[in-house]
C-alpha cells in the first residue's frame, strides 16, 4: 500500500470533481470511504486508519482551498450518519446526535479520522439531502445525502487504491417541459 499514491489519487479526484461540479462557497461535499476497499478487501473487513488518513490528506486541503464543506459518511452501523464541523451543523440547521465513530466497531476509518482531525467535530444523523457533490470510494452509498437530482461524473481516475470510485454532482431539476429553455451553465 503506497500511502502517498492514495493521497495523490484522492487529491486528483476531488480536484477534478470541483473543476466540473460548479460548486460555490459553503456548499457541502460528501465523502463515503471504505479503507478496506482501498486495500483490495471487502468493505468492512480490513479497516485501516493509515489509508483513511491518506485520503483525508488528499481531500481536505482541496476542499478548504475552495471553501467547500466536508461531510464524512459513517458506515451502516451508525446508519450512515455524518461527521461535520460544528459550524456546518449550525449553518445548515442539522441536528447533532450522540456517537463517536470508531474504526473497527461503528463508523469506519475515514469517519474516525475526520472526527479526530476536524477542529470541532460533531455527528449528525442527516444532512437532509444537502450535498452538492461527492465521492463514493469503495461502494459506500452516498446518494442518500445528495440533492434530488444527482448526475454521475466521469473523471480520469476509476479507483483510489484498489477501491472503485463513483463521483457525482447535483444539478437543478428541469421544469417546464418541451417549451422550456434551460441555462446551459446549470446542466
């Protein structure tokens, strides 16, 4: 496992997503990450904090440079709750829940790393479908956290480590039917 490569792949993936997703300051970017899948194992079977830290090191600086807020999804044992900064919770009116992600029990490695490394982390049960873009590393099912209309994105990478990735962004709903004219910048 080459941690530097995992960091570089994570940075490149998020950079490419942001280049095409049309996000704005304080938009939410959701990350679901299986450290097991990064290592080539089945999700939930080989939790690894080192690979989770490598992903964090690649993703967070890019999001911070672009004033994008991170929501880190926990595993199904915490009902896919999310780790966010307290200011994100307060800005969006999310409700805090009481749990601390753990790498091998409930939460997963990436959520644990975020909880440990954020300035003022909290766990929220839901972000009410407010994510504007995101990356699913290893089949963690982030779709429930995104706006109603999600568009899959193809970037140059197909994997981070051994984990397949799916990238997505939000776009506004089309309304008006055949006679409507749409803003190309929002498509």
